[in-house]
């Protein structure tokens, strides 16, 4: 792998501490968490105490006030180790930034310190049973009644859904409008009428508490609105590049992690009296994968660099999400093949990685939606 140039020694120190933390606090327990369908809630508090949650947040709210490279390091280390139950990325890179970027000072004071310490786990609820890609058509409503919104509707596939203490809910404050009727409203767990539904059974990411959420006549103060009424869709569009970069970072790290494990496996495993690494097919497959993963790494690092300069546009982020997740699925499939039957066994990391990776092409906007965004930019006048 060619050297990465965007990190300095402070970052590498931070990476070491994240890796050690995960190796001690998460790796030994992750397979048990897969059986339980959720990680240990305490991991959030432990990570918060180390400054690993949303480190970009300003110091006055309890953050570290550093740039997005630190989030990237946490994302990469979690992904490299295959700890897909841990929803820190969704919290730190996606949900919490909405509070910082669009919240009032009061909302920031109320939520951010807890989000950083791990006392408050966040989720973002866009997707509904009837609406995923076509986000403008969400049906959940938030109708103003005096000083309160009354929220009705349901959401599904929500990451961190069971652990969430507060949820950024995408709803229609004006159900007659499409994008311009959308607003973002914070709903805290325990609010009457807000129920967490089942923790969904998935083909992968089994330790992730992806859930249904239900809202029936949920009353929240008007002060729970994030930003302005009717601007929710604009805010979502502004934040999506970071979400897509975050997915690309995890995809690249997962490719590297699985490739590394596969190199060790093929050196060790013997067939016809010699290591399978000695077959030309194995060597060529590894060479092809390593070349593609190297080029992905360079591209994703460049996107990260652009992002910290405030220059990552939506189209480039979409390209990063599309390329990285397609390659992740391809590389892991090839690596699984090189493991033979063992690659199909859950106890092997490559098997888990195979199941875990598949959703990367679906969430954060499907890869087909990424192609729409990219092609529109090519064809528009
Ligand atoms: C594990 C997991 C975690 C998730 N986490 C969250 C979360 O935290 N918060 C949240 O809000 N959502 C979350 N999601 C939901 C995810 O973002 C949606 O599943 C995704 O956006 C796709 O929506 P959909 O499932 O309704 O598919 P649909 O929109 O029904 O799409 C079905 C198929 O049609 C294709 N398609 C749709 N429209 C077009 C088009 N115009 N042109 C071409 N093809 C098209 C899609 O690409 C896809 O292949 C999660 C999903 C999963 C599985």
C-alpha cells in the first residue's frame, strides 16, 4: 500500500488508542452481541469517556474540536476490525452534526454534551415502510398545535434504533408539499406515543440494533424543531456528502482488513501439498484486488482531504460511495472464494464481512441513486 499522506503523528497516536480500545472493549464481545442483536450500551459511555464520539464537536460542548480526520479514524478502525454492530459512525458523522449545524444554542446545550459523553445515543429516521429512496414522499406528519407538534407515522431500518435516546425525525410539517414540506424534529425516547418497534433481523450487521420506530400522536414542544420549518430537505442534502464519505471510508477500510486476513489465510492453507498462495490464480486475484483497493484508497483519501477543506461536493461524495461499496462487495466475495468452504462459515471474519458489506450498496442512498446524481451532473446544462 502506498503511504497515506493526510495523517500526521497525532492522528496515528489517536488511531493506536482507538484500535487498542476496540481490541479490548469490543472484539472479544462482538460475536455475543451478534447473538443479542445489539452492542453493550456501556460501550457508548466508554467511548465517550475516551473522546471517540463526535470528536469534531467544539470544546465548549465537551468535544475535542478537531477535524473530520478523527471521525474517519474511528470509522476505519471499527470497519477494519469488522465491528459492524457499533453505530458510532451514524451518531458522530451523521446524526450529531445536524444538532450542531442546525440546532439552536439551547438545543446544543441540551444534547451535545450527552452525545459526546455517550449518555445520549442518537439516530436519524428518514426511511419509512413505504418510502426510502423517494425521500420527498415521506408520510410521517408533524402538525403544529399551539406550541407543540403532533407527530404521527412510522419509520423503519433505523440504525441505533433500540439504543437511541433521541432521534432526528424527518417529517412533513406541510403534508401538501414535497421537499419544501419537510422538517427535522428531535424526539426523545420516552416521549408518550413514541414506541420502539422490533429490532430487525438482518442477513448481516447482526450486532447493530436496526429498528422500526412508531409515532402515534406524539407531542413535542415546538422548540424541538431543528433549524427552520420546511428546510429539512435542504439540510439533508447538505449533510449527505459527509454521510457518503463516511460509508466510503468504512468500505475502503473493510477491503484492506479483509484482504490482509486473506493474504495470511492463503499462505497458511494447503491444497495439493502446497500453500494455496502458490497457485497463480490466487496470486493474480490478490494482485488485482490490491491494485484496485490501492486506487480506491487514494481516491477516498482525496475526498477526505477535500471534505476537511469544505470542498467535497455531493457528486464526488456519491462517486466515492458508489465505487467504494461496489468494490467492497467484489473484494470480499473474491476473498471469501479464496477461503473455500471456511469462507462460508460464520466464525471466519470473511464470512461476516461478506454478509455485513451487502447493505453498504443500499443505505446512505442506494448505489442506483448515486448513479442518478452523478449522471444528472454530467447531463445537466
Ligand atoms: C441495515 C440498514 C440500516 C439503515 N439505516 C438507516 C437509518 O439509520 N436511517 C434511515 O433513515 N434509513 C436507514 N436505512 C434505510 C436505507 O437508507 C434505505 O433502505 C435505502 O435508502 C433504500 O430505500 P428502500 O429500502 O425503501 O428501497 P427503495 O427506495 O424501495 O428501492 C428499491 C430498489 O429500487 C431502486 N430505485 C429506487 N428509485 C430508483 C430510481 N429513481 N432509479 C433507479 N432505481 C431506483 C433502488 O436503488 C433499489 O434497488 C437503513 C437500511 C438498512 C438495510
